[in-house]
């Protein structure tokens, strides 16, 4: 009885694969074992390697102190104003989180309040404020 190949996602796929493996094991036992060994070893080899981290993108240790900065910001009036500001500020690896308060329905890009969490040992607060000011229409630091 010849084997017919079921389509991908077919309920017969498991049955087809087991029939194929049985025939291969009967006809070429050594070759089948070698193939499976090579396949499984290559599939598992990636689990033994250390993850590759690009230079300058190492995670910040949890022992390094964090600081928070409360700001009121007016963003450029455009669609996606908050996202554009986020992308610019997150380009600094020292910035960990920007938590926005809910915007007003009338003007979603003006008078926005946010809390910025950052690592002061990697980016001083004065530099962060200057950088955020360069990406906003106006910025005020709250106590």
C-alpha cells in the first residue's frame, strides 16, 4: 500500500509521519538513527549557547539605583504625539519607564503629566531634562 502525503494541518499528519518513520527504520535503520541524531543535536545546540547581547544594550542590574522625575509636558500636536515622544526618550538606555496619566479628551497632546523612571548613574537628571525638552514644545519639572 503506497503512502499518500496528507496536507499540512491534516489530522492524518501524525499517522503519516509514524508510518514513514516505521518504513525508514525497516529499510535503513542506521541511516535513520544517524539522521535523527544529527537533527536532534542541531535542534538542541542553540539551548547551550549564551544569548547574544549587542554592545551597549546590556540589562541594567537591579542593584543600580533608580530615580523618578515627575513632569508636565506639551507635545507637538500631531497624531501619535505621545508615542513619538516615548520613542525619542526611550532611545536613551538609562530611561526605564514613562508612565503617562490619562490625557484630556479636548487636547491629548497638551498639558500631559508623566512620571519618568531612569538610572541617574547612566544619565544625569539635568541631561535627561534637556533631552526631553528638545523633543517637546514645553516641559516643566514637578516636585
